[in-house]
C-alpha cells in the first residue's frame, strides 16, 4: 500500500483529533476506526501511536519548561489577564456609547458579565499558582511574586454607572 505524504495542515488536523480522542481515553485502534469511519481518513495504527506519543512528548516538554521558568509562566498568565481587561474596557465603551443600539448594549452586557466571571476564574487560578510556587520553593532568580494585594490593585473601578436598558 502506497503511503500518502500528509501536508503540514493535515498533520496538525490529525494531531488535534488524535489528541482530543486520546483525552477521551480512546485507544489507538478506536482512534483509527473513528478516523476512517467518521472522517474518511485512512491511517495506520502505528501512525496513530506515533502521533499520540509525539503529542505526549511535546506536552511534557512544554510543562517542564513552564515548571523550570515559574515567573515566565506567571508573566504569560498576567498577559491574559491584561488582555481580558482591555476587552472589558472596549465592551464598556460599546455599552456606554449613545450610538449603540439596544441589541449591541444587551450583547455588551452579556459579554461584560462573562468577562467578569472569566476574570474571577483567572484570579482564582493565579492565587493557586502563586501559592503553589511559594510552596514548591523560590526561583533561582531574585524576582518576587506579586502579592494578592498588588494583583487586586490592578483591577479597574468603573466610574460610569451601568445604563438602564429598556
């Protein structure tokens, strides 16, 4: 049987599917059957196994790099929080813009609520991460972790009240 060379995008697509199915605890044979029956992709079982192992190695490498550079991970995490605040600021601008229609305002309110829940989750995770890092010991660098008070100090207070939506 002639083996078809996969393009880079096809390989990434397969990695995504195989990774997802592996998380669902499917074995290589079950993944192979799924790919053939549901996606029309014929692939050898050994290839499924190789891709699964590659995903595991890459995840392990990524995780070990993050553990080795604790503060870099926190910095990346903070970037996500900062981005979320920028999105929220834009949503408030939409909500308070007199030119915005009622549907836009309602959607902005919904997104602000979702954003606030997401931020709350991020801060809960950040608290866990910093506690975990402190428990595991300090980094070799002289950097210090932000305290809870410093993190909370970055939260914005809204001076503009939420408008009534009729």
